[in-house]
C-alpha cells in the first residue's frame, strides 16, 4: 500500500476561520499520490468529497455546511402544507414544485413593493411516497430556511402561502431558526429520506459555498487520530485545544474493513449563534 498520510481537511462555514460560526473537520488517511498532489487538486478533491450526491451521507453533510454558511440564529424555519382542496395528486410532484416556485415569486414581488431586500433561501419538498403495493403514504409538503431581512416578518411568510384568489392553501408555520437545537439537521433529514426527496432540494442564487482551505497532512498521525477518536472522543477540552475559538458539538468516527479510521469533528462558535460579531465581542473584552 505504501506510505500513508493522515489528512486534516477543514470545511469553514463562514467568512474565515476566526469568525465562522460553524466548522467541520475531517481526519482521514490518504495515499502518497494524494499527499503529493497539487494544491488545486487537493482543493478539488475536498470539494468533490463534500458534493458527491450519490453518497447520501456526504450530500447531507454538504447541505448542512451550506446552510450553516449562509444562515444564522434568528432566520426563519418555514413549513407549508396543503388542505384537501389544494393538495396535488400523489404522483403530481411537478405541481408541488410549481406551487413553491409561485410562492417565491409572490415573496419577491412583496419584497420589491415594500422596499425589502429579497431573502436567501433553501428548501426541500417532501412528496407522497409510493409503496410496493401501489398505495401512497404521506402528503406533499414543503420545508424551507429563509433569511430574515429587515422588514420581513413571520406573518408575511405565512400569509403568502395562498392560491391566486388569495385563499390559504393549507397550514403554514414559521418559526425562528434555532441552530443550537438541530433545526438545520432536521431540515436536511427530509432531503435524505429517499431518492425522490433528495432531488427536491432547491436554493436561491448566490449562496456562499463552504470554504475548503489547503489540507494539512502533517498535523496528525495514525496513533494520534486513534487516541483522539477513542480516549478523547467526548473530551471537549481536548478538541477545543486543537481548534481554538470553537466549542465542540460532537465527534463521529468509523473504521473501514481495512482498519483505517475516518473521524469527523463538528464545532461551533457559540458567540456567533447568540448574536454579535465574535471579533468585536473579543475586542471589547480586551479593552475592558
């Protein structure tokens, strides 16, 4: 097999390491050829690993990273359902998709009319699912995360879920996004339930992608990764020493059939989620 290196690849979900509110770190083995690859090739590999939608877990991770890069505590978590009069036929997924498209058009028109900045958004439609016996379970409905721009309210987002005659199409619920309690992961779970839902993911233009800086192939050894992923897997202080400025959310690790370990470290910068800019808050503390 030849010499094996152990790579640290960061996924920075924000402006930079010092201010990003969320970061994931992958620790995994690479071959000598991968180690010697050009910087451009390494960055391309990191992006490809995150975006390979044929792998459900990686697709889910990329969407979580994308949301954490573009949305923050206090943005909106929106759900739209159908009453019986407006519910598309179980197999009519195109109609469900059109309904979301019309909703966004109405939202943009409202924003333009009222001088409100158009928000960024991501969404997933959960369709009725056909069973092996030919019957359908579930009802079409939509889930979205929508940016809170100045002047945009929960009432506006709920009231715009209506047909061309202004009649509500079903129940809607709009809450403030609570990142600390899994709102992001909950939304993405709807994408990865089955292949039909996976293809229903849509997003507004101009979303910022997670940053994948140059990987580090010298910081970690096999023994260090094995120890960190077993002896210190729940030791927040250990991981926070490795990545100063962040607080540990959790560590996930798995070992392949060949005995190689892949560990993922998930971290948050608590100050950013609870309001304010981390660097400004730190600066004020130093002045005080």
